[in-house]
C-alpha cells in the first residue's frame, strides 16, 4: 500500500475501468468476449488526485479500455465496495492489509498484480551508517502493530537485533533477543523522528520523514524489496476471487506496470521512495494465504 496507508506499510493505503467497449459494445482488442461489460471498469483508490491516475486512464483508453477512477477518503472503504460489486478492482493496499480484511470479514478478495513497495527507513542524526552504531545503543521504532513489526524486521536485516523465531509480521519489542547489538524502544509513530537527538537511530514512517526535516535519501537502512520478509508489504491490485483471471483486468495491471509515465508519476508522488515490483501473481497469492493463516493463528 502506499506510504499513506503504512502510516501504516500500510499500511498501507487503497477507479473504474471499462473494457474497450465503446457505445457499440465491442470488446477491446486482445480481450476475450466474455470479459466485456456494460460501462467502465471501476477501480477504487485512495488519492485519485495523484497525477499518475489521469495518465493511467489515458494509457488504458489507448488500449481500448475505459477506466473510471473511484476515490475514497478512508482506507476502510474500498474493500467492502469491491466485495459489494460497486467496484471491479481496487489499488490502494498491501498484502497484509488485504489479508487482515479477508480474515476479519470472512472474504476472499485476491491480488492480481503488484505495483510497488514503499521501503520503511532507519534514520540517524548521529551516525552515517548502521555499522557506526555502538553496541548497547537504543533505537526507536513505531509502536503500532504493523509498523513495529516491520521496523523490527528492518533492524534485524541491518544486523542490529535478533528476533525470536526469526521474526514475523507480529513481532514486538518483547521478541528482541538479549544478545542483540542494540536495545529497542517503541514510541508513537509521530514521535520516532523527534526522538533522534536521544537515540542512536529511529525507524520513521514515510509520512513523517520530510516533516522532520529529513530526506528519504538520509535513510541508513530500509527493507529490501527482494527480501521475503518484505513481500507482504507489496502494494497490489485486488479483485474478487471469481474475477482473478479476467483478461481485461489483467491487461490493466500490465498497462499500469509497463507505462513509463505512470510508474514515473508513482515514484514522483512517493518522494522517490517507491520501488517498482512485478512479483508474479502466484507468489502474491501464496503470500496472502500465508499471512491469512498467520493472522488466524494469532487471533
């Protein structure tokens, strides 16, 4: 999900696409006849004012597919709207957010394509690298469940801590093993940046980085999108399970992933933090199932 959702990972954060059937009802080039529908394909997003959505709509139209962007103001809205058939797709969330929704709502929405991952960063005003942080120092992480676990995984990947059982999306500071190089304190996400004078380093949610006078380039460590532990934070297009193989919807994912002006716009809006990914759908589906199982096991 975008950085808005992760203040969130993800959170976080959550349009309407029509098969290229103009008024005549003819199917879009390359789409199967049974994929045609009355009216546009509707895609729900949070943040339709981001310029790349207009670019995306234009790119889809060039491929004969009409798209309608449906904007929501709250992240809790696009999934129920998709389930109710008010949308055809949505694109605002990462896998963990979708898994949580599915489990809590007894639903089965599915990922049909990846967009980007928004790395969560470790920042310091005292040290220029992770290696410079002294043993026994204190590091701050956000205290909300999603970002705390993700932040701890970043610290573990950076070699600063070791987590019980290797860590998971449910890890807390209580899971930091005594043999870790640093100790960890959990603070409100809004305060990890202001804690920098008092700690060696801090995990800072993307929404607070620039407000703290920092640049995203200042991060001394982030999650690695290639690391399996980061996969649940990949942002996705989601569809109802029965529409997961819809050729028009899959074509729309390809248009998003392969239109340079769209992906450039996404990166620009993210403050150059987004990392574009094209994770195979079967891996996204497997990751979703694993996270759902973990959520159920921890309820």
